[in-house]
């Protein structure tokens, strides 16, 4: 079972869109996928139409005493082979709880280790802050995927996220490969073209040599859900995500050969 963390310390770069699009693309290739919403804002959860009231079972229950299991809190998506775990607003309280409840930094990793649900890939949709939830995701992940908006300010967030990944890699003493995925690219703007060129120059082998274009079909949660839940998702962005998945899976094969 592969575990990929979709993370960036900057908001608005397409983390939830990337999680949903990669999950759907993986399912279309015959793989079983579990999506885990770790963001208290719960954008991924809302895309699946789950209301915030009453609070659904979900990620916060994995941090309970005793902890829930992933199988006990996951829900089936409207697509065969795709399941998801809801986020709740109560996730925002975990930082305070961690001061009096040791071991919370590995709660997600332990839940995934115990999981026997038969999923081939687990995708972790992270919040845009470096805290307990992101640390949990990076501790559990086999790979860090960093969606990065193609605009100048996003490069600062990218640099910080790459440093965070390296820090976690040293702490856990096992590799955490990083893959940089350029997103929200508008080829009509000079800033977009220049930022993409700079990103690919600075990060070279870490970065995809293409980019996910801006696509109005993925402009909001309803449009995104319609694309993901349709029989054969189309549109410029979803087509680009399928190519990005080719690149990510090729990288997995290279890592396996090297190991």
C-alpha cells in the first residue's frame, strides 16, 4: 500500500483538487484508493456532499482513546474503488490536545499501519499549516507531492515545504521522496510562464516538466465533484492530471529499482 501526502504550507495551490484528481485517475487504472481529508476546513469532505452538522465520523476519531480504525470511519464514494475519510472542525483542537496526550504525532501512521481495507493507494489531503496534522501525514507518507501554483509568491511556500520534507525525512530516518507538481498554470500571462520556467529550473528532477492548466471546470467543489464522479472525467486539467500520474508512477518504479 502506497501512501502519498499532498501538502504545501501555502493555501490556494490546488491540494484538494490534486487529491481528488489523482484519486480518480488511479481508480480509472484499476487501483483501489482511500482519500483522507486532514484539513479542518474540510473542502474534500464538502466535495463529497457530507454536511458539517451533525459532525460526521472521521479523522479526529483516529486520535481518540482508544483510536478508531480507518475502516470504521471511511465512507464509499460514488465511484467504485474510491473511499474517503471525512475531516471535522474539531481537528482544529488537536494541537491543544497534543500537549497533554503524548503520541498523537504518530496516530495517523499507526492507523494506516493497522489498516487492512485492501486499498492500493492512500492519498492524504493536508492542511496549509505546519502543525500536528501535517506532521502526522509526513510521518505516515511514502511520498510527498507538493502542488505549487505557477505564480511568484508560491515559490516561497514551495521552498518552505521542501525544507519541511527534508526535516521530517531526517527525523524519521527513512526516505521521503518529494515530487513538485506545478498547478493553476495560465500560459497567457508572462508571470505564469516565467514562474513555471524558474520552478522547473530550480527543482529540476523533483519537478514535473509540464503543468496543470487553469480550468474553469474545476473552479469549485461542485464542478470538481461532477468531474471526479463522472464516468470518464474530461477537461484540460483532468487530462493533465492523468499525464502527471504517469510521471508519478514512473518515479515510483525508479525508486523501487533503486531500492
